[in-house]
């Protein structure tokens, strides 16, 4: 068992797939994480999605740089190649409070910015990362993972419901909110 930042979480499963391992991002990873998010936003735009368009203009409502410094960003690597990232935020942001209201924040982890390098797209890595977030890492005092996604992306909504997340509603802003209890 690998223990990381014992005050907040324990990684008990480093390998997400036989070739991809999970590591906590450090300050030296900010540029690579921002680059992957930007490339993902470009790809989404190329397929007609407006999801994450604000990243293309330099606006990042989840502040990846600050999230890395808080210890909330996890990288998924094949050897040293960055395959994916995710934010697992232990405190509700203003965005989360707007979507979820005021209940349940103390026991929730918020999953944001799951991004997969296109070289690893279509391999099931997104599902593997969701499984890892539910079983491969434990957050002290947290019993659920919450996430949101744009309601008009059926593939993304299938990914989350297929991973066992329960649709808890749709916010007036056009985002679906999902939650799953963890052991």
C-alpha cells in the first residue's frame, strides 16, 4: 500500500491498468496538465462540442495550477507519457456549491476535468480512472464522489452512469449532476 499525503488520502492501488499508473501531480506537472486540458478542449471543439471552450480563451474555472498545489490533481502515465489527468477536489468550489446547493459537501469529493490524451482515447481508460477514483484511493472522512457534466453529451453521460454514478438531477445551467457512494 502506498501512502500519499496521509492527512488527506491514501492511494491503495497505484496501477489503473496493467500499463497505466496513477501519481499525484506536483508543481513540475502544471504545464503538462494545462497542455492536456487545452488539447482536449481543442479536440472537443473539433467534434462540435462547446464543452470546455473557456479553456481555449484562457479561462479555467477549476484553476488546474491551484489544484495541483493543493494536491488535488492526479496524473495517469504510461511509463513517463502523460495519458490522462483528473482533479479529485476534497472541498466544494463555488461551482460545486452552485450546482449542488449547500448539502453534503463535508463528506464529498468532487471529480473534475477528467481528460484523456487522444492517443489513449477509446481504450477504456476513462472507465478505468473512474473505477480507480472509487476504489484505488481513499479520502479521509469522505463517503461519496460527485461530478457534473454537460447534459447534451450523451457519451459522457453514458460513461458516468455506466460506472455506477447515479444521476441526481439537471441544473438549470444545462449540467447533469452525478453521485456515487464509496466504500
